[in-house]
C-alpha cells in the first residue's frame, strides 16, 4: 500500500496514528452545513444517512478549530465583488452589522442614562414616584372588580363601601405620585440640559480651527439649543415613561393570566398582530421621518440662501421667482408631511379597530365564562379595564421607544462633539522666558484640510527680526493670511519648520503663545458689555493707568469725550453700538490688542471695508504704534498704499514669496509688486 493510501487499518488499537496533515480536516469538506454526503475513509458506500450524520458530528468534536475556520470561510465570509450583491467585497455580513447597530444603540442609551444618575437623590425619589404611579394605576381595575362583586355576588354593601374608600385612597396616591413624578423628572431634565450645554460648548470651543471652516454659526446654535432640547425631552420624559409603561404592561399581563387563563390565552394569539403593526409602523415611520427632515432642511437652506443674497435678488427683480421656488419647496414639505401623517393615521386606525374588536371578543367570551360560572361579572369588568390599560400602555411604550430610537443620531452627533479632542496641545508645551518676537519660516508647505491636494503655501521661507515691521502683500488667495494662520497655530499640519525665538512653534504652549500675539482682522469684533470690558477682554488684572495710556496710544481717546459718551469707559456696547463708526470700533480693537502687551502684533486686512475718514484715523493709530513701540508688527494687505512706509515688504504670489524689499526697492525691480501697484493706482 502506498504512502498516499487513506484507508484506516482494521486494527485501530495497535495502528500507528496517521500524520496530522493526512487526517482530513473539516475545512476540506465541501458544503458541510448543507451536504452531509461526505464519506470518511473506512465507511462503505452503503452507510446509512444517520451514520454519515454522526460521522460529521464526530469530525466537528475531533477537529473543532478546523470547523471554526470552515464556518468563518463559508457562512461568515463577505461576498466577493463578483457575487450578485450590491455589498462591497470588504463589507461585513448583515448579521454583524445588525449586532453592531444594536450594540451602538445600547451604548448611546447607557450614556444618556448616566446623565440621570448624576443626581442620584432626585432620581431615587422620582423613581419611587414613578413606581407609585404605576402600582396605583394597575390596582384601580382590581378594586373596581371587588366593588362590583361585593354587590352582585356577595350582596355586601359594607364591603362595597370599604372598597370604594380604598379606591379613593389609591386615586390620591396616584395624584400625588404623578405630581412628584412629573416635577422631579422635569427638574432632572433641566439639569441634564445645562450639563449637556456646558459639555457641548466646551467641546466646540476647544475644537481645531479647521472644524469651524466647515461649520456655520447657525449649525453650532442648533447643536447647543435644538438638539440638546430634544435629548432633554428623551431623558426627562421618554425614558421614565417607557419604564412606567413597560412596568404596567408586565404587571397587567401577569394579572390577566391569573384572572382567567382562557381569556389570556386568547389575547396571546392576538399579540403577534399588534407586534406586526408596531414594527411595521416603526419601519415606515423612520423612513418617512428621514424624508420629511431632509425636505424641511432643503427648504431652510433655500431660505437662508435667499436672504443672504437679498441684495442681488432685489437688484435682479427676481422676487417672484424666489416666491415660486419657495412655494414648490413648501409643496414638497407638505407631501413629505402628508405621507408621514398618512402612515400615522393608518396605524392609529388599525390599532383602534383591532383593540375594539379584541374588546368585543373578550366581552363575548367573558359572558360565556360567566354563564358557566368560571368567572364573576366583577372579574370580567376588571379584565376589560386591564385590557384598556394594557393597550394604552403598550401603545405609549411603542411611541416612547420610537422617539428614543429617533433621537440616537442626535445623541451620536452630540457625543462626537463632546468627545472630540483638539489635535493641538492647548495648555501643554514650552514657554520662552525672555520672549523677543523673532519669527522664522523655513521651507513651509501647507494645504488646508478641506483641499489637501491644493498647496496654499509652497516652500515659504523668511525671517522677521524682533521689533521690526514687515508686510505681506499680493493678490487674492495668494497665501498671505495662511501665513498668519500658521503663526497663530490655527493649523499644525504643515511641512517645513516655523520657529519663534529659535524654538519650534509646535513645541510651544498654545495658550501662552496667543497671549504674546495681538491679532486684528478685517472683521470688527466687539463683545457684549462695556467699553472697558471690551478693551480688557481676556485679562485677569490691569491698572487704570495702563488702560488710559493704551486708549490714547490706539488713538481711541474719543471715548473720553463726555459729550459723545457720557459714561466713558462704562458705555454699554450692546446698547449703544450704533453710536460708534467702523473706524472707532477698529481703534477699540487695537486698544484691546495693545492691553495684552504683545511682542508680536498682526494687522490682517484691517483697512478693508473702511471709508476714507475711518481709514485715516486707523492709520494714525498704527503710525503712533510704529513710532513709540518696539513690537514686532506684521501687516497683511491688498492695498499697497497702506504699507508704503514699511521697510520690509514680502510680495506673495501663488503661495510663494517672489519679491522682498522696501516700497522703493520693489518699484525699481519692475516686477509683480510694481504691476499690482500700478493697477491699484490707475484704479484710484
């Protein structure tokens, strides 16, 4: 017999074991889960089916790891791309996706419940109240049964009076517990709302700058107000109501079983119909709610776009076009709402019809049981009341479940905001003891996260000595403001090296660095509060002497004109902001930056949007600053006329520094700077 022969010796007790690789493993058996026709060596062709089956079972127990690998490679393996399935080749099986979805939902619900557990004492009292309302509610039908049987069966008016008194006591308990239940859970909801708002706000404000490049302020307000209110409603109302309704359902079913098992058995046969209605409604309701939400979101975006472009619409006289467009969107909204309302109405009517039909059958069967003496009239009345309670509780529990399920995407979005950490270290890093303000860029290449394939800066290199004044000029989208964004550490994902006083920028403490840099932008930023609070924004302590000196240095001493501003520095900006011109507000911003005693001061397009008079006043403030301070000053501007006095000007074109020098030197070079200057001069 050759070495490849697979026959098993007739004397297995004395036979040498075959090598492990010669034993047929289960993974080699084709279609093990469906085809049991494989014949192990040693079995004849006439082996019966049951012997073949037990042979396969023997293989499974003998080589369990091979069997597990076989299952992984057949039942649980993803389909190939060539299969007739839309799923990708690397997608997991549907059953795993389902379990992952369930696991994710359970995780989100658990985290929501943790917010309730933060106020354990209030939650305990609220839970006791919830339990009391549930018990008192399900006890009332039982007492009604005793009242009816006291007269009809036992003919005992005294017992009836006692039961009526007990009924009244349970009604009082129900009313009191309902009050504490509603009050305490609403109180918990308010606490949860405040806690979530704080966490979401902290999570948002600590996000990297690139996040705010993609998110509008209206989205942020929606996160803080609209979505958190929805979660507050879930925690304070839907979770407790689901718990109470579930408790009522369990107790009622238990009680119905002991009152009459025949009627209960009949009800059990109808429950699957209720479940089919419930799950079917939930399935279609989720789809229609999503469709309605998308339709309303489309309408909101259209309205926002319309009023953002209202000047162009007025100039084009296209108001009627926009009205017609809005009407069409409203029709789409109405159609989406109609479909959702239709499925809701169908569910309500079908559930009501089934409930009434069930009551009719229960009354009919109950009267039959009364006729044969198996139950009393009181028991039947109690049974009918319990069915009504059960139906109501089951319907409410279903609604609670659907609302909780619908809130999970909102939960997920909010928890992502809360859990997201800034990529840049905010409060950790080095500080420089004797900070001067030297800035060095060496071969810096940068692309914005939204456009990774488009380089905004291409190998930028330059040096800025402490106390000097430099300017970055050039056409739109040349990369000027991107240089400033990197210096302020709005973005950390760049190639090359940036150093401040010889220290790598990424090694510095971000909060400390921001305290050393004053930053003014094209947009005028004025906060609510008084003038003094605006100028000293971000400072923990300061002196009045320093405040007055800084206001004068910023050419903002108009504040002390009592005829214009009787309250001086205590003028409320939120109430009297209309009294300030754009130039005055800009000078207040300059004063705010100077109050920090910055070593580096950045003016990023500060002249844009100012009229000639305001521009002149702001320029005086800048000239005072350049004359009396030794701050490293960086200007970013498209208007070359505003930087002609700067001795070191960098001309930035297409992400590169193409020229460098003073105004006169750059004009003499007859290059990109001169070309841009001539265009602006001719335009003026």
